[in-house]
C-alpha cells in the first residue's frame, strides 16, 4: 500500500509539472488569483510570460501581492479595477475589466482581464484568469475618438450639418446642426427624404432634384445645390447641400448618399442685394446714356438751326428775308424751350423728391380721365369697356397715374382705325401677388418688328398724325419705371395694341 501511494504521488507531481510546462509554453498571460474570506490576496499561479512581461518577482508577489498589483495598475484605473474585482468575488460572476499597466520604463500598456470565478470548500474565491494585451486596439480607438472629436468640433465651429440618406428605405438622418438651420429639433417629423423635399421652395425644387439625379447618373463627381428651404418659423433659409454617393448595389444603383448642409442665407441675401444694386446702377447708367443721347441729338438740331438762321441774317440785306428769318428764329426758340421743358420733366421724374406715393383707386382715376376726355370720346364714338375691380387700389404717384390713363387713352383715340369705331378696354388682375393693369385698343397697331426698340423713345412717332409729338409714351414709361414698375406691349398692325402695366407694390 505504501509503495502504491508513493507511485501515485510521483505520477501526480509529474502530471502537475507537465501541465505547468504546457502552460508556460502558451503565449497567453495566465494567472490564478485566490482571495480568502478575509480579503487576503494570494497569487497561486503565474506562467512565465507574465513574470517576464511585467518584470515581476515571485518572492515579491508572495510577500505582498496586492501592493504589487496596485502599483502596476494606472492610478486612474485602480478604483475601477478593484471595484470590478470585488463585484465578481461577491457575486461569483466572470471578471471582465480593461485597465492600463505602468512598466518600469514608464511605458503604458492596455490590458483586458478575462476570468472565470469559483469558490472552494473553505470559501476562498478563485479566479482562473487570462490577460490580453489590447494596447494596439486601444490606441486605434483613441485615435478614432480624437479624430471624431476634432471633426465634431470643426463641424460645430463651421455650423455645418450632416445628412445621411438611405435610398433603399427613403430614411434620412439629419444631425443637430442640420436641424438647427431650420429651427427644428429631434422631435420634428423630418426623418424621410420626402419630408425634406416638401420644405424646398417650389421654384427651386426642380433644379435641386436635377442636381441629385445628375450625380446618381454619374454625370457629376458629387452633388451640390443651393436652394430655399422652409424653416419652422415659416421663413425660408438658403441652404447649400453637398453630398456624394458612398454605396451602390450590384447593379450600380445608388444605395446611400452622405453630405453636409450649410446655412448660406446671409451670403445669399448679400449677393442678391449686390445684384439689385448692380441692376440699379446698370439701369441708371442706361438712362444716363439715353438722356445724354437725347440732349445731344435734340439740342444739336436746335443749335444748328440757330446758327444757320443767324448766318442768313448776317449775310442778308433784304428786310423781307430778315423778317422771315426772325419768324423762323422765334419758332426755333419755342421748339428749344419745349425741348428743355421735356428734358426737365424727365429729370423731375427720376428725382426721388417728387416720388410721392398714395393709396389710389384705379377706377376713380380712370373715371376722372374719361370725364376729362368726355368730348373727344363722344365726338369719336369711342366704346369704353371697364373691367377694373371696384376696390383695386395701388400705392402710386397721383400725378403719374393720371398721366398714365390720359396718355394711353388719348393715344388710343388719336391712332384709331379709320374703318371702325374705337374701342378701349381697361382690366386689372393679380399676378405673383402684384397688381397688373391692361389697356387694350382696336386701333392702327404698331409694327413691333420694325419699331419695337424705338417704341418708347423720345420724339418717336410711327403714324402720319399731324398732332403726334412722340413724347407721351416716353414720359409714361419713365414714370412707371421710376416707381419700380414695368411696361409690356403687344401689337399687330390694323388689329390693335395692348399695354400691360406691372405695378411693383404687393397687394
């Protein structure tokens, strides 16, 4: 019996040595930790890899294991390390923990402990543990996190939003910055592409959809579009969207697009303001050139006549010839005076001092005009058709509105067709929120292909009418434009003419 016992002990020692040698050959870091009911720590097993990896001494571990462990664990991780260890001990649950280790050369490495927990008959808690070096993984995670933090900081600083569009489901993720542009929040129902499209201004929607489609069709390397988008407060914000397809299916169809949003409202408003100013400058420059041309052309004619007549007076000794020249000089002087009056009137039109605006009823001013011209209307058997709304009013200069009705009405009578009674129709409508006045006649009409560019020119006449001066349309057009409006004309020879006056004031 004694011999058998010795043999059994021998084989047991051999088996233990065998397993110990096997564990020492495994590259993993393996250890066994035992904690007594009195919370005394005891490292009951360490394979050689742990000893060399952490530069540990067996005797040091046996004498004071908890201090050795505590000194190795990074100060910032110690509390979490021991808290998780105690929790596993009390609940006999697997121990999982990530922590940093400080080596003798002050190098910091990340480790993950994985341990199964059990207890023996003496109520000792035993941890069968492996350690895994996760330094590379953690460093990559930290770099990614730092990169994301920098990106998020840059994103917040630039006030750009992020959007992520899944074309398969139609769902879109909008970042907080994107929602902030439109004064929206996470509780607002805007998580699909159709919900976003509904907010785009109708005048901008087609261009926006075309831009996306061009990128889907690989015609453009990325998507970029600026449009107006309805905000939560009812206003429209100018939003610059940029995006790129990052995923396509096996058939090449786009599956996912990601991009950014930028609020460019301020820039767009400044741009529009500059364009408005540029339009005004161009318009004023054109008017100045036109005015210079009028002054040069018309005054030159008068001064030429004066020079010629004065030369004749100087050279003639005949009293009858001199009297005739004096008569011509008076006529030329009167014509010059009239031209100067017209030029002064033109200057006054564009002088902001006289741009007085009042709420004017169109019908009241039309009836006033018809009363002034009642004799001419009766003598020429003119048929008047009034379709202007009874309550149609416009903010306009009273003198200009009176001039407008008088000029167009007298012209319609003056240039009526000899083969039919004149008919003049007045009507009003609203287009794009602004009032439009239309005046139609059935008169001689104008060949617009031939005279269209000269129609509103000063002293331009297109019919052999002895009373035509060619100043009425010129003055009226300038009066309308000085108030921010515009005028359009349609005409056919022997059919009639239609003038369309677009007022600038919204109603």
